[in-house]
């Protein structure tokens, strides 16, 4: 990954943060989906969960890079939740934090999409509230 040119270095800088692995990330998604469906079996019935490496740069975001996004259903698609792998990996210091951030991002988006409360989706309080 590259950082844009900046006033300190005056050049593009390579960020040396290794990824934690796409296979492990997908396992975190699978585990989060399983935990949500254990809590509420029908929570994801009409929702597709997708993984993308990074958000679409043509979309205007607020001042921060999103970890996930919810896309409302239209005539051709059911509701979709997109989890962005690289922004989550960059915020996670280790695999335990990665697993937790994936779960938090997914629970919040499922709640936003379905109207099911976060507490109902996470009865074991994996989020740590």
C-alpha cells in the first residue's frame, strides 16, 4: 500500500503493514455470520454479505474510511452489506482484534439494514459494550 506524497517526505511512501491474510479474513466473516444467525436465524435471510478489498473511490465518504456499507435493495438485488477488508485490517493490531472488528462492522450493518437491535444480534456481547 502506498501513502500519497506529503509535505514531510515529498514523495510516495510505502506503508509496511502486512495483511493478516484474506483466507483468515473470510473465516472471520463466516464466523460472524454464524454468530449472528445463531442469535437470530432469519437475520440474514434477505441480505447478501459481500467482501471488497477497499471502498469505491468514486463514492464520496465523510472524513473517514468506512469499514462496511449497507446498500438498500432495488428491483434487481436484495439488501447488501459490504465489508471492506483492507480498512479493517489496517485498524486491527492482531487476529483477535480483526475477528472482533469484522463482527462489530457486520452486526452494525445488519442492525442498520434489518432494524434488529445490536443487542439482539450480539446477545453474548462479543462487541464488549
